[in-house]
C-alpha cells in the first residue's frame, strides 16, 4: 500500500511594521524542525522567483499611483505564483509552511487602509487562494510607534509602506486586531513588545496547543516506543 502523506500545516505570521514577525517566523521554523517536523520558511510578497520580481515592483512604489485596488491585484498575482511553486507543493509533501505575511496583510494594508470593498478582496481570495487557507495565523501585536521605531532602526531604506505616517500604522494595528477578532478559531494575537525569547515562547505555546498536540506525530516520533 502506498504511503499516505498527511498534508502539512500552514501557519502565517501577520502584523504591522517592526512587529518582529520575520525573527519569530524563523524561530518557529527551527523549533518545528527540532521537534522533527519538516518545514519551509517563506514570505510575502515573494517566496517564489516570479513573486519576488513582483515584490520589487510593489515595494519600489511603482504601482502605488494606480491605487490600492491595483496593488491588491499585484499582491494576489504574486500570491498565485507563491502558492503554486512553494506553498502547495510543500503542504502536499507533508511539510509545514511558515509564511511571513499572507492574505491578511492584503486585507489590512490594501483593504482596511485603502478602503477597498471587502467583497472585492474576498472574491480575489476565493479565486486565488481557494482552499489553501492558513490553519493558524499569529498576529504579532506592537504599538505602532514602537513598531515604526524598530523598522526604521533596522534599515536606512524606507519602503513604500514604512514611509506612511503614524496614523496609518495605528489604523493598521487596529485592522489586524479586527481580523483576529473576526476569526478567533484561525487567529491568535501575541504581544510582541517583549524580548524575542518571550515572544517566541508565547507563539510556541499557541502552536503546540492548537496544532501539534492534535497533529499526527512526525515519523521519528511514531517509531518511538
Ligand atoms: P517587508 O520588507 O517584507 O516588510 P515586513 O518586514 O514589514 O513584512 O515588506 C512587505 C511590505 O508589503 C510591508 O510593508 C507590508 C506590505 N504588504 C501589503 O501591503 N500587502 C500584502 O498583501 C503583503 C503581503 C504585504
């Protein structure tokens, strides 16, 4: 009988600028590996060759004059490639996918902040993401002022979204908290103001509680007595 591979789990990390998602995504991935789960660390926009090209176009600000609807379409175009070449193959091979930003970022940045009709984004999500929805979304929450200060301290280069003012980033924070409030079964909010170890421990607690304890044991654990 052929081996049946269980689909991997799909975890996304979301939040505003400087929330520490990238650090936490990397830490989560290494903790999963240490537990014996094969996993893939990826990010949006990007995560596959064509999507990385689209990323450069968006973050340069070249698409901004076309407005948030055009930007949303570009993010979803990148996402189609990312899903096709990176996310779905990994999940189908039984790997866990840890993705730094996904559709909730489009809902927050282009949707809530760009005043797009939520039905437009839902429809884009339905035809592009389809059933490949995250099993768990961690919203890393920090006050906008702290996040912006962290983002500006880490690099002199300010991208299209980091260049927005404090009011934009406060509204962004609320948008992510609203998403988490609307979908509590999928989302969990983690306080990102503590040090990286503390935040990482909180995230790990949630992943264990919601996914690992109920997931099948990875092969090496199955073999253990
Ligand atoms: P990135 O350098 O990856 O920033 P961060 O470390 O904050 O994740 O830049 C990605 C930027 O693109 C970030 O400002 C959020 C924005 N973005 C959207 O506006 N919509 C989206 O759908 C995604 C995925 C990202």
